[in-house]
C-alpha cells in the first residue's frame, strides 16, 4: 500500500488534523467574540460548521495518536471509506459556510458600506474569522483528497 502525506495514523496526518481543529477553533473563537454576530444567519452557520469540523478533526486526531502509540495501521477499506465520507461532508459544509459568510461581509463592507457607517459592527473580526474558516477548508480539502487517493489504492 502506498504511503501518502497526511495518511491516517501518521505524524503528517496528525499535524493536518491538529491544524484543522486549531483553525476551526480560532474561527469560532473570533466570531463568537464579535458583538452582534448572532444577528446574521451566515455567521451562525459558520460557527456551526466550524464546530462540526473541530469535533471531526479532534476525533480523528485522537485516532491518529492512538494509531501512532500502538503502531496500528488505519488503512483498511471500511475505515478509509468512513474517513472519505466524513472529510467530504465536512469540507463541503466548511466551504459553504465560509463562502456565505464572506458574501455577507462583502455585501456590508463594500456594497452597503455599513462597516464604515456603524461603529458597533466589528467587520474586522468577521473577516478574520472567515479567513480562518477558509484556512480550515484548505486543510480539510487536502485531507479529503488524500483520503480519496488512499481509498482508490486500497
């Protein structure tokens, strides 16, 4: 079986999952610290999506730690197909949430110019949170492609 960078049960896979979890947590933390985020459905969707992504990534990081400590191989077809489905679902949700939130921020900042006229709207925090959402999606997309190629090679 071919060894891919980011495979489950490897150090690179663990680093990838920890990065996903950390960026998702950063996105949630920054968005939740911004006042008035709950007034916008897209921002709530981003928090929900990043929460799911954080839980998924944390669970797989724990599985990677277990596999590394016990020197177990996690690349059997049933387990890898579960990883593929989970990664593709969370990747799709993360991209949709980040894009919808970015659309709202672009609408308010560029088109309606609400960010400049209302001092209480923390547009910078929204933008940073969305950036972390896109970074989370970038890492999960790498992971989902690696899992797909592992499934194809099993």
